[in-house]
C-alpha cells in the first residue's frame, strides 16, 4: 500500500509576485524562496507556489491547460469568530468571496474564497473535529 | 495573520464509487464514510472525496465547472525505490501516467500521475527534505 500521506501541496499560479503578495497579506512567510517558487511551512507539510506553466511542464505535459476548483484546501478553526477573521483577512488580501461563512447543514460553520488564481480555500469550524494544539487534525475514533 | 495550516483537502469527483475504488486500490481505508463523502486520515490532516457537483454547491456556486491540475498533491518518500513502488501501484489502480519517475534537475527523483478524475499526484524523493518518522515534512532551517 501507499502511505496515507500528503507532504507537499503545490499551487500553480499565473503571476508569482501577485500570489506571493496575496499569501504575504495573510501573514504568511516563506521558509524557502527560490527563483520561481516559494515554499511555506504548514502543519507537518509544505505548501508550494509555482508558475502555472512550469507546473504543467513539471507534470510532463507542458501544453496542458491546468484548472482549479475541483480540489479545495480547508483551514479548520476552533471557533466561528476565527473563521470570520480568516475570511475577512482573505478578503482584504484580495481574495474573491465564493460563500461567506455561515452555519451549514452538517452542524458546523463554513465559508469559501478563491485566491487570485482561483485556488479554493474553505475556512471552517467543525464542532465534531477538534484540532490538536499544533493545529493538526486527527479524525475522532468510531464514526 | 491566518495560521499556516491545511487541515482538510477535498477532491471533487464525478463518480464517487470509482474514486473510492481507486483509493482502496492504493491500500487506503476511510476513517469515516457517509452518504456522498469519504474521509481518509493523512499525516495530521484529512483527505476528503466528495461529489463534484456537491462540492460546487458547497462552494456557493452550484453551476460552476470545477477544474483540476493546477493544484497538485505530493507524496514524498525516502528512496527512489519507494517512489517507483508508489507509482506502479497507482498505475495498477487505474491512474493515468503523466510523467514516469525520473531524476530531475533539482537533484531529486519525481513522477506524476492523475487519478480517475484528473487530480494530480506527484510521487517524489527529495534528498534535501528528510521526512520525519511519522511521514511529516518540516523544511530544513537556513535555506
């Protein structure tokens, strides 16, 4: 079997300086920044921001048109207020609102925004999924 | 600032039974499976597999056509042999090869495949990024 593991998430972007400015406006600092790529340390994994065409070439299909939206990233928080704060900060950083945070049918509180390249982020509070102190998420037993 | 955190990755899929079968063929077991969604425990975060239209609706734009490819997920391994094994297992599970694993210019070894819905996975060995025993990745200091 393949380990159930994600160690790196890469976002392909049209305009790297614009993407770097967006994530800087969220308060994020790259741990490593090279010509053409930035890496951010997340909770036990890394987020990379990389040119869209370079990513297509790296995938072995330089002429592919790569799309966004069908894979989303969520940040879970412990309170609705933290969700609202994260959403508002993204708005002030230039994100596009998809759905403002609201109470949702599964018992939590969730909103969605898109970054300047259309990468979709969810900000959510799920009362059934408590976060560890380090911000990591382990699913509760027995569901 | 917003914490540098990803707690949930969601893949929107056209055919949920097909997606579940693909990830089962990688040897993955869902920790939680409900009508219309499966959740897999990863390294301190969760991977969800969810209907594509349901995901668009959840994003607040039920009529959107969601695309794949511009956000990729990587699994890092400690050896080239592990990369090859993971790639071959994905092939036998029905993935589409994008780039067979090969030595790459940055000094590592990397390949890419797409799952049945076009979600892109990289399998890689990066000698400059050692993994922790639990499979998590923390960027080295001072780069």
